């Protein structure tokens, strides 16, 4: 049975704790003692508030469901410890130097990095862009103002440009776009909109190229207690975990 560690004991960790996953969560880490204790209690796991103590446990896989900053701070140490790593805060990998270091560390230790689909459907099919046929990829994300910590009565475009610039300004709202960019291995143009008239996190994707064109709209319900995160993100983590060792795998 795979031994699992969790970095980040917030809303997504609570959602995942209600789902069936393959493996045993043996330890969790969060700098907030109360949150760490709460999630640890759901799994019957050990709770840690100091990363150095947490990483001293024996893991097969560590799940990061905390933040872009957590990936920057802890991902390399997790891989060096001999663990596979699942990263939900894919926005951290918009930094090419960090991405290169993490891949090199994983390869050196025979470890693997996993990025779930998060708030998107069809992320795997974006990989066709690696083999030609896709010329442009655009993504428009529209969320309630509270997702950005705003209070406004009018629809506003907060950002338009490449994902690297977006992740620096809105690190909790560009993970899906960065994951899409990594899957396609090309820059994704993104727009971020705050709209007081909506109650979902909406992503509109368009791919165009020699293959033709594809458009998709995803209306995600925000996670309870965390309006910038979609429930679909937690579901995608569970789905990824339960497919790691599958004999039959579906998708590109």
C-alpha cells in the first residue's frame, strides 16, 4: 500500500479526505497547528507543523495542495527524499528554473512528478500541441470578485497576457493555465475576469491549428470556504491517485 504525505491542510485537503483514494495517508504538514491536527485526525495520520520533521517520515508519494510558495519551498526537498510528488499548485512551474531543477532532481532519484488536471477537463488532449497541429491556445477565466479578494459591482478584466506574468500577480488563480501550458509545452495566453454577476469559476479554452479548432467552457462550483478554488481540483487529485497503478489507463 502506497504511503502518502500531504503538504497543506486547508479546504482541498478536507474535501479529499471525504473521497476514496488508493494509499494510506501517514502524515500531514501545515504551519497552522489546528489545521494540521484537523486533517490528520480524518486520516489517523501524524500531524506536523515543521517541514523538517514531516519529511523525516517514510513516503512513497507526497501531495502538495497548499500554494505556489509551498512548491517553491518544499518540492525539491521532497523529491530529494526519494518520494514521488503530486503538485496541484502548478503555477509554481511557470518559473522555468524551478521546473528544470525539479525535473532534474526527480530524474536523478528515479522519481516522478504528477500534475492533475485541476480545474480543467481535457487537459491530457492539450499534449497534442507537442507534436504540431496547434498554433494558439487561449484561456479566459471568470470568477466572482471574492476569488481575487475584491469587492466590485462591475465586471473587470484584471489581467491579459502570458501565464508567467499572470502567476506573479495572481498566484492562486492561474494554476490551471500553467498546467495547460505545461501539457501543451507552449505559452498560453490568459485573461482573468472578476464578475459580480457569476457564482461559478468559469474557464473558456480555445485551441486552433492545423488540426482544426476546439472550444470548451467549464463552469466549476467554488470549493466551500475557498472561493478561488474549484471542487473539481480536489476531484482531480483523487482521480490521479487512483489511476497511478492502473493496468488500463484512459486518455492521451
